């Protein structure tokens, strides 16, 4: 696989791209995960709250790969009020493995006012060998600062929303994480294409894709890679998964990355413009309907 691994602050090496099982229904999860492993993904990301760990585990078993050949990430999501230890034990059983490569606190809200206590529970799971590395997800700068005040073991990663339309507000977090040697894991990087097409990011992404002979989605993932992030992505289509793996060979220039960043920073103006256009369209429709109704009355 063309992607390199990233060395974490605990010395372990994590594959820089992972197949995510978020939103994959149980009835197709095993097949889609199996397909991802078959095309070359050796990092699988799931979570307690996705309710498909068992299906992911079945795909892992069916792959025939040795345990050391796959990196498995899952998360404590606080389902049914279960604590990290009980949740970890259940995840191990569902996944059918004897250790978790990376175990994350899914959100700081799960900790309430006790980030210190919950992190110490994660540290105990690490010391017992049930999890090899520990980290967090969706933590902000203040959450990380609170955790680090009490941590004996630093989180190795923080899995966060990472795409050009949030980069302006996310840069301070990325900067702080770099200072603390905490690696970002980016999810939903393709949102500008999948959920918010037609925005200012489209132009630089399409121009770069045309110049390099690549697809726009590959450029967005390459942008995430250029930020030093571990990519978490997914698809039900084999050819897309293969194209995602090919991103490992794409190197964007500093100017490429800056052009995407700058376009992403224009989101607020774009959203405001879209809102005005929608409002004008609604007013226009209301006027047209009103005119039509008056005409009907005259007739």
C-alpha cells in the first residue's frame, strides 16, 4: 500500500489511512469491511455506538490475516451508561480479538466533569494490555489541556472532523496538538463534495485534480494527508476504495494546500450568499403564487 505509517508518541506505528464503519448498516457491514481489507486497508475503525463491531469482527476473522497484520480502532461511546472497562471487554468480545490497537474516548461529554477519572480508567486498560494505545475523539483544546494536567500517558491521537470548511476554526486545535505530539485523525473530509457541493472549495480542488490527473475526492484526502492527519474514510464501492489508497502517492504543494484552505475560509460568505438566494427564491415564489391567486379571483 502506498501510504506510509505514522509514528505515535508511544512509539507505535499506525497506518495513515483507515476504513471507517460509521453509518454502515449491520446487514452489509461484514461484506463492506471484508471488501476494504481485500483491496488493501489494514486499519479498521469502528465504535461501540456504531452497533456493528460484531460484523467488523466477522470480517476480520474471515480475512485470514494474523492479528498483527491489522490495526483495529474502536471507541468507548458510553452506550447504555457502560464505563470504559465494561465497554472495552464487550468490544473485545464482539470484535473477536484479544487486544485493541487503539481505544478512544468518543467524546469529552462522556466524561462529564471527570476527564481525569475517565482517562485514568483508559490508562489502566492500557497497562493491562487490553489496549495497546489510547486516545480521544472530538476533544477541543480546553478538553485536552484538562486531560494533560492529570495524564500519566498522553493520548496518541485526537480523531476530529477535518475538512476545508472547518479548517479556519480547527487550526488552533491542530497547532496545539502538534505541540503536544498528538496526531490528528480526520473524518468526514469529503463533506465539501458529498454534502456541500457548489461551494468555494470546488474550484481549487477541481483545478488541482485536473492538473494532476486525479479525482476531486482524492485531492481532498491528499489535503488531509498534507495536514499530517490519519485519514478515516469509507465507501461501499471497490473502485473508490482503491482510488483512496492511491492517495498515498499524491503530494500537494504548499500552494495547493493554501488555495484549498483559503477557499474553505470563505464558507461563511458562501453560506450567507446561499441563504439570501434561497430567501429571494422563496419571496419570488410567494409573489408569483399571490399574483396567480389574484388573477384567479378576477376571472
